[in-house]
C-alpha cells in the first residue's frame, strides 16, 4: 500500500526576495560575477562577525581552498572529526594531505577534543573540526592543542551556520571557517560555499586560489595553479535573499528541534544529542541514536517510517570505515569506536522548515507507536 503522506527529510523554501534578486541578475545580464557576490560576502561576514568572506561554488571547494591557503600538501596530516560528510576528508585529501580521524563524543556526536593530543605526530599540520548537525565543537581545548603544537584550525560549518560557542559564531574561532549553501543546508543557493577568516593573507590566498590565481600585473600570467571555484551572481542573489531571513529560518528550525525533543527525549532506547551549557546550536537535521533498549533496530525503524511516508537518513559512515582510505592503508576500521557505533545506531529525521506541527506530530506518533 502506498503511504498517504510524504514527509521529506529536508526541502528548500525559496522566498520572494530570492526571486526578486535572481530576476535582477537576469534583467541586468549580470549572471556570472556581479554585485550580489560582494553583497553576500559582506553581509555574511557581518552576520558572523568576522573580517573576510570569500564566496566559492560549494562547501567542498571552501574546504579545498582553505587547505591550499594553509599550504597543506602531500605527506601532511590533518586531524578530522571521524563522523562527518566525506567532503570534510576528501577536501584535505585533494591536496595530498592525509585525513586522520578523531573519534567523537557519544552524547554530542562532536569531535572529542581529549583525543587530539594523542593523535599529533611530526607530520600533523592542522585540525579540521566539524560542527556536526548544527552543534558546536568544544573549541577551547581544540585551540589549546593547536597552539601548543603550532597547528592551524579549519572549522567545517556546513551544517552549523549561525551556531555559537560561548556566544561566538562558529567559523570565526579557528583560522578559517567553511560554509555550504547546498539545497539541504541552513540557507541555500542550490550549490554554494563560503570561506570566512579574520586573516587578510589567508582570505587573499583563498580568493586567488578560487579564481585561477590570475596575475596582479599581467592577468594571464598566473601566480600559482588556481581553480575555478567562483560562485555565480545568480546563486549569490538567492543566498542573499535567504541570509536576510536567517533569523526566521533559525527560529523555525528551533521550533522543529524543540518539538522533537519534547516528544522523543524521554523514550526508552532513543538517545537525543546533549547540548552543553556553552553551546547555542542550530538545527540542521534532528539526529538521534536507536539503542538496544528500543524494540526495533535502527534499520527496522527507518523501514517502518518509510512505509508511513517518512523519509530518514542513516548516520554518516566515518572516515575510518571508508573503503577508499582503507584500501590505501591510511586508516584502520576499528580506529574510532564511538563513531562506528553511531554509524550503526544513528539516523536523522525530517527537519525542513516547511514542516507543520501536524507533520511533526505525525512523525513522532509513528515513532512512539513503534516504541
Ligand atoms: C554538506 C557538507 C559539506 C560539503 O558541502 P557541499 O556544498 O555539498 O560541497 C562538507 N561538510 C559537511 C559537514 C557537510 O554537511
């Protein structure tokens, strides 16, 4: 039987301002580069409270140019949160650097900073934290280890635009912050990304790298091997419209998180992530772990929900379990036991801002009926 409802895991909501800005690009013919790129950069930097923002074509490109701006290269090692979208690891690997997975905390799903010190070797150059599912990583201990060993810090904020750590927005604490505006992220331009930093030299390098490293005196004598990672004006126009509504978007996201928490937090065998007192998370997707006390396993729960028209996704497969890294002998599959456990027990629920209270109750009722 076909389910009567369909609740997608996420869906972009495009407003009138985005449409008006995009139409302005079309009407004026400024479709590639144009004023919306600069405006979006300026307003995102102002929103986050940092000096520089460089727009790029997607979040993976933001991570790649960040790695290059820091001079990462073959033989270097980068300590990365084990549980993440593989873009975090791939982008480092593009430079020849090896992503070294660091296990996560069971209750927050975030990088366990206590494990960093033990992973530092002579080759370690950087730490890449991932603010996963919109929760900030505990940055103070990360920065302490970084300072002690002279490491640079990249923050992958693709899922966490607007999240705060001790009141400071993520993406402004380490050397570089990387943001994504893919369709399912907090704000979207379809595809899009941004590098944020307070360091003018890093910003300049990221900007040049994303734009072919054109020569300053002689344009076509390139200063280095560059990439075309530019964000089109049309996309920036869409992102700017979204950014101007971000407070409302985040409030809607919080409504969804609060609803799920209120109805699911006490359920035996379901574990919702803990928020530390210093954390002001944003909701990317509502994640939870299905533990042994729950009558169904994670996969069975997902299948039962799918039969009711409710889309879910399983937790990320960690870096140390990816065959491309295992085959190259770069990781060991039992390296990060907590990330491995979350891979088996974790999932995320529909979290798009168009979900109504009725939709949320439909999802929660379905889960409770199986509990
Ligand atoms: C989405 C995502 C990325 C990649 O961003 P794209 O814009 O899709 O390239 C990187 N890291 C994390 C944690 C993500 O969720």
